[in-house]
C-alpha cells in the first residue's frame, strides 16, 4: 500500500493543500481561501471538507493508498502546542488550536502536526531536498518577511516555547529601518521583498535617478521581479539593490554561522529567482563577515524544493517526521 501525507500551507490570503508521497511527489493539489471573517470553526470545517474531497479524488485513481497524516505550516505556528498564536497577517484572534481541531475531524490519522512556515520548509529540505544527508543546516526563507528554520544534530530547533529560530529578526542596523514586528534595524526590514523595494526607493532618491525604469512605479506596484528585470537590463539602481540586499543578508547569515556552525545555509523564496544577482553578493558578504575558522567552509545553496510546490511539500514532510518519533 502506498503511503501519502497531506500538506497544508496557511497563508494570509489562501490556504494551499496537497497530497504528497514519500518521495516528495505531489499527487494532487488545491486550496481554499484563508478567511477574513476570523471564524475558526467555519474555517476548520471548510479545510476538512477540502482535504476529504482531495483524498476521495486521489483514491479514485490510486485505490491502494493510505493517508498517514497531515502536516500544517502556518505563520506563528507553535509545534509544541499545535497552535497558531497571535498571527498578525491572519484574521484569527489569539490562540487557535489547529491540531486539536483537526484531530477531531480526522481521528483515524496517525500523525497531525503544525509548525511555522519556515520550519516546514527546513523539514521539507531535510526529507526531500538538498539537506537529505545533513544533520546541521539552516533554511532562510525570503518573501514578504524573512523566516528561518534551524536544524541541529538532525532535529529542528524549537526552543523552550516553540518559537526558536527567528534569524530574520537579527538586528543589523542599530536604530535602522522599522521592521514589520515593530522593532528597528532587523534583517527582515532590509532583505525581504518589501525591504528590497524600500532600498530601491532610497537609491532612486539618493541618485535622483529619474532615468531608471524603477522610477516609473509607485511603491505599491513595484515588485522584486521588476527590480530583477531592470538589473538584467543593466539598470544601476536595480543592480545596487541586489548588492545591498546581498550585503545585509550575508552579514546576517554570518551571525547565524557563528552561533551554529552549520554545514550549509539554504536560501528559498521569490528573490532567489534572481540567481547570481542575489547569491554572489550574499556569498561575498557572508565570507567577509565570518571568523577565519569558518571561512570557505560553509555551503550557501539554493533550495532544491520546487518553488511552486515547496510550501505544501514542506508541510507534508512534518507528518513523516511525526511518524518517526
């Protein structure tokens, strides 16, 4: 009998759902809207109905199949408690007991677990991706924010309360940019997709660069893809955006290496589509900020997870880890 797991990625706008086999292949995927109404009971029922429908459809073409569990990745997800706690970009208030509610809907499943989205990506990399044979590595996820998942001696680090590994909130610039968390100067304020946009507008003002194609956009409609396209075309501002972003990211990664001495750092997220535009300055800055004992020893690698399926594949991997306990 073929065993598969359900992966659920809860985002601010949409919840992605997939059924994934032990090799990381996605057999089926879909999703529902993440509600703005904040009604937890309604959302869990809608999520359960969608999962059941997908299971039914997969079994129509794969009769000899067993669903072993559900893994959930979510912002502010607490693995220890199976809860989403005070997530700022979700409509749910306070603490939501997601695992408890899903176990009530799926009592036959052996493994149901939840963690934050960056931790899910790290587990996915460990089970399906480039970290298969690694015991010590860190995953950085770059997107609307900067998340991270830390693996030490083969185990994800959760800390005493379930929220360890917030490398994106390392202070890089004392009293610097305001971060989305309310503090100042954090790595996330400089290396996230919005951080790159802020850098672009600072440079446009610095150089009075009215000839840059980036000057034709408002802050709200500018995207990191537009910055990439301008860099490919040789735009000075866009190229410097990547240089400065890589400088800050490499500095933050060097701090992480000093703390943990990992075998590798993996990078994942939309900005990584820029390839060497972001990888080269990040690598150079990382090496420049490292102690001599770490120089030229730590791998800096793009994630091996498929960008389109990474969220659900990473979440599903949590179910397999739960079964191994």
